[in-house]
C-alpha cells in the first residue's frame, strides 16, 4: 500500500555486540515484513517464466550464423544454460547473505570491503552507481529497443505477402508500439500489468506450437536436415564469432538473476532458492534445445545463415503450416514480444523513479502524476532513450553492446562474492557454493567482454557500451559526491523539476499536499 515501508535487514560487520556478524533487525514477523509464502513450486515457475521470453525468437539465427554449425550451436545453448544456472547459484548465496536484493546492494556491500573508511565506502557507492547508471541509460532501454525491433520484424515479414513494406517499416512499427506502451504506462499501472500478464501466456503457446510441429517433422521422417555425422561440419574457428554466438544464447537465458528479488517472500529460502534454479534452468535448457531442434528439422543451415532477418520462425511457420503459418506464427510472436517490451517499460519506469527519489538521478524523474499516480516523467525518459536506440542500431548491434555491459556487472557482482568470502568470512551463510563457481563465472565474464574487442569491425557497439559506463564516473564524482560541482547545476535541476511538474501535472516526492 502507498506510504507503507518494508523494513530491510542489514548485514552488520563483525564488531561490538555483534560478534558473529548476524543480521540486524527483529527476527519476529510484523506488519512491515513481506509474507513468506512462496514455495519451491512457485519459485520454479518464476525461474522458468522469468527466463523464457522473446529472446528465444531472436537468438537462434544469431547463434547459428556465428557458430556456423548445428552441433556447435546446440553446445552453445547447453553451455549458456549451465552458465545461467551457475550464475543463479552464486546469486543464491548473495541473496541469503545480503538481504537487500539486487546488484546495487550486492556491489555496494562487497566493494565497501566491510570497512567504515570513506575511500572504501566510496568505491562501493561508485560501482553500484555505475550499475544503476548503465542499467537505466543503456541496458534497459537497449533491451526494449531490441525486443521492439523483433516485434517490427515479425509484423513486417507477416505483411510482406499482402503489401510492400520498406526496411524502415521495422523501426516505424517499433516506435509506434513504444508510443502505445508509453501512453498505457502513463495512464494506468494496473492496465499495463494486466496486458503483460495476458501476453505472458502467449510466449508459452508459441514455444509449444514450434516444438510440437518440429517434433512431428522428426517423427514422420520428413526432415533430413540434421545428420549426426555432419553436426559440427563447418564450425567457426573465430573466438570472436563464438563469443558473439554466446552473447545471443546468454541473452535468451537472461533473467536467472531476477529470482533473487523474491528472497524475502520464500519459505525456507536457503533450500528453496538453489533448488528452484537447479530444477528451473534445466527445464529451460530442454525447452530451448527442443525449439532449436525444431528449427533445424525444417530449415537448412544455409537458409538460416543467408536469411536477411532474425525472424526465422516465419519461414519455419510457412514450411510447416503453409500460408496459415505466415499469419499464426508472426501474430503469436508479435504478441509475446509486445508483452515483454511492455513489462520492460513498466519496470524501468519504476526503477528510474526510485533512483531519482533517492537522489541518484535528476529530481525531475521523481514526479508522480496527480491523478493517475504513475511515474510519468520516468516513463517518458525511458521511452525517449529506447527511441534513440531503436533509431541508432539494429538488433544484433544493440544485442552485442548491451550484452557487453551486462557481463561487466555480472563479473563485478560475482567477483564481489569472492571478496565477501574474506571480508565476511565469519558471517553465517545459509547457502554456499563452491568457490570455483564464481571464479569460473568471472573468467567467462572477462572473456565475453574482452574477446569481441579483438575484432574491430564488430566491436563498435561494445566500445560505445563501455564508454557509456565509464562516463558515469565523472557524473558520480560531480553530481553525487559534489566534486567541482557548479551551483548552477543544482539550480537547473530544481528549476527543471518544477517545470516538469507544472507541465505534466506531477507531484514531487515526499509532498503530502501535492502542489
């Protein structure tokens, strides 16, 4: 309910009266604590539903194109799934160690080194700010742009038999859909949430339909595309290309870290969280393998590689269902991607609002509409950034840049877990992974970020992503720490917030009267 506060427990250093480094906060349940009612069944559903999304309709062609063989493509999908599970298990330890969920809390806690020294606290705050900065300015809006361009591709390809659409139509459709989502999220949070929930079932229908048709092709013997002796024939020997293939597969598995946000509502969290991941992620691996095998059963590798579109589900639908497939598959996938993008707009609007309310982002993003009670300025800000990314890059370019940024912070977070093995060595851990797992994940993360930079032709967007992250350093030092901060910036921030509030009829945070 509005105005209520959820009391978070805090990790206390080993000192004073807290010799065992236990959690500060009352262990008793009160009205300010979330109810622990999510069982293993609920959490497995959250893992599977959180991972399976629009990525599986984007990534298969990218994986095959860069790996150059069915066999290597399948290996990459399995390895990506195993990495997702290892990462999820490492996050499980963090989720039971640091009670405030999310990378911002994990990074800040780890890189403060269990110290009260200002320089140590500043390192943790800086790195956690860079995560929030890149998440709101790069990762989230670029993700929305990728999903919406996928939406545009499927709609455009479906319309080709009936009308002649230019390549620009993809971006125009993406921008139009983004405009609808913007209006929807500005008007009603409830209506937006209902739409996302409804469309979440569509992605399961699409996956089930593709798998069913593909399996039938294997059973009736009409498929001869996948031959065991030729699975790895022609496999790419370029490390950079293989990393780009992993980018695409890992993109489809992204979502494994989100389950940690529900740690405060799980029953028996130290057992439920890791078990949910060990059950849920293998289920997703099986589903993804079946979907890819279905594509391989119908389309030759040559057809997949030379295709001028990432929407390989459309030729799959035409081959298996005729003209009806040109309508059924695109409509289902378009609904799925629309729902996924709308969920992104909804979530990021709240993230931007919270960051502005807490003083991390400019004050004008913290307004709430007086009538609709939605964070309109924050939603408009995310919409504007997503529009820029839609206009400035294609699906693959944005995916590569976005993935580089994601794995910078996955690596930082997981290296933070290694650090906390020493700085919080005496703190009880309800769940603990083998040390080798975070080490492997950090090494993989470094490889995923560094290796693509060896290919200048394909590394532009990765370099831009890294540049945006580094740009956050001077922003933090000036805007947050106040080093050499001109007074005019504070004045502009205040005046801009007042202007936006007047134009959009929004109220600033902590304003009981509204105006």
